[in-house]
C-alpha cells in the first residue's frame, strides 16, 4: 500500500510538471517572435542585445504605414472565410451521403480523397500557374485563392464531418424520412443541430488551415489578392532577413488566429471529442 501511495504521489507531481515543460517548449518560439518584434533590425542580430535592449514600436509602425498591413489582413480574412464556407457547403452533403447512404466503395472513396493530400504541391505548381495566367486569367484573384484553399482542405473537412455524422444514430434520419422530411430538411433541421459541435470545430480548423496557408498564397498572388503570408515572405532581401520587421509582421499575422483559437477553445475541444463518450 505504501508503494502504491508513493507511486501515486510521484505521478501527481511528475505528469503536471512534464505537461508544463512541454507547453513551455511549444510556447517559447511564439514568445521569442513577439520578444524580437520589439527590437530594431540591427539589435535583433546583435548578441549583446539578446535579452536586454530598448523596446521600440518602430517595426509595427513601419508595418502599418509602409507595408499596408490592413490590406493583406483583409485579404486573408476574405479568402479564409469564403474558402471555409465553400468547403462546408460541399463537404456537409458529401459527408451526409457517405455516412447515411454508404456504398461498398465509400471506404475506398474516403481513402482516395485523403491520398490527394500526399501529392507534393510543387508537382502541380507549374501547370496551376500556367493555366491560371494564360487560359483562365484568374491569377492573383480572390476567386482563385478561395477555390484553391477550399479544395486542398476538402479531404480533411469531409473526413472530419463523416466521422461526426457517423456518431448520430441512423434511426433518427430514417424516422425523419418516414415523416416526409426532405433531404435538405434532414441536413438543415436534424443533422447540423445534432452535430453542431463537430461542424463548428471543423469550420474553425479549416479556417485556421486557410489562414496559415503559405505555399499557394505566396505563389499564386502578387498584389491584388496577396495575404499575410505574402507580406511575411516580402520581408527578405538579397542582404538577408530583417528579423525585427519579420517578427513584427509574423506576430501580427498569427495574433488574430491565436486570439480566435483562445476564445473558441471550448467549442473546439467539444467538437474534437464529439462522440467520444456515449
């Protein structure tokens, strides 16, 4: 009994300490980015100013006055919002069909959709650029970025919604059919309310993925539809990286999504654990 009590006491101390250590390791890069954003570009590379320096808002002032931060931020918000909405509009009926009207190929289709995420983006960069510039004439437009962001996130969104919908008893859908409810009515009035936690968490994750996407937003835009990823990428030159300005722009780019995740963490956790407890 004494050994069991000692082991339990050790676990009560060890696991919380380990959790704090892991959390601090993950948090440190974010802290250092914010910390560096208050240094000048010159101070950011000097070892003597590693911890002790004179804080300045010069990088943030320069970002808003000379780099038109708000235009890039608005572009990011527009593309992430509409890409998320488009992905949900397509994914909800698709996941509904596969969850409640499966065929013998449903599993193969799900695996095939997920396998498309394994395709290297660089492999289709040239044809994408060539087609959107020379044939479709939609290069550097909000429409192109919204379409690309929604399509690359569709497999994950469909998989998540399919998992959530499978947790809903099929008898509920069958009973609604007997009452004469249409397919749209089943989705709108029964399915989405019952799986609202899962739908909301899926939408939040999709929005985060769209907001953070850098590869396509940098390479398929120049000025008109450029997002915050493009602004971050622009803070480099042949002379090297401007660490002070780069840290300020990065902080301003991740700040909104961190705040959103903080306020929505309860909904996110609730959605990710939907169906875990019966």
